[in-house]
C-alpha cells in the first residue's frame, strides 16, 4: 500500500507525534497515543506512515526541511560570511527555543533510536551540514577564515558547538535564554577560524 505524504491529517499526525514523543519518550509513544493526540483513528496513521519508525523519520524530515529552508532564507539576506554564520547560529537557537517539544525530540529522543534509524536521520541532516560547509568554503575563499582549515573538523566544531549548547538548554529544562548565547558562540567560533596574515 502506498502511503500518503501530504494533507491536513498528515500535518496533524506529525505535530501530534512531536507532542507525544516529547512527553512520553519515543519508546513509550505508541501509535494509539499519537492517534488520540491527533484526533484520528489508529488505522488512519497507517494511511500516512508505514510504522512508528517511518513516522519518526518523516517527522524529522518535515521539521528539519522547514528549519533549513527558513535558515537559508535568513542567511541569503546577509552579505558577509561572519554575519551568515551568526545568522545560522541565531536561527538554530531561535527556532528550537520557540518549540520546546521539537527541541526535546531532536536533542534527546532522536539520539536514543537504533543504528538504522540514526543513519536515516543522518541522511536528513546532510543538507544542514552542507549548508555549514558552504559557509566554511566561503570564509576561506574570502580570506576571512584560515586557508589551512580542515573542513570536516571545522564542520564538527560548528555543528557540535551549536548542538551541544542546545542539548544543554534542553537538559536544563529551558531555564536559560538560548538565543542570548548566539553571539558568544559565534564569537568563539569565528575567532578560532579567522585568518590572520603574518
């Protein structure tokens, strides 16, 4: 059976899954709970998703896709690579700080899945990491970043710092202002990559 990938019920189920998984954890989030939250019959879920794993991947693909699109739109309005990197960090923190449930799902619950699921999540994340790479290459080309930077390590530093800061915020029950950390994180990173001519 071919599953549907659009429509109001599809969106409603995705949003319900975020709410239920954030509240109960992925492993305790039965399809019946998600269906109840979405206001649909259990069987309706299977018109749109093959199983709970498919729902989780679809959730991440949909939410991350919009997350990246919104970030790119904001980055394209900036001119310098420094401002583009700051915008990347700001948008990451801003979009998750206004959606605590999604933050819990992306920062905690997605990490507890099996290897096969994590591989699929990695495929979705690839587009975001390519965006990070493009900023690194731009910084090197414009002689803002040091020419000898290892792209892979720098990517890990940028994404890892942003990701770990967000995870710490989630683990601390959102008790501090995540968006206020965008500038300090940016300054830390940009000063580490900056090209200084001798």
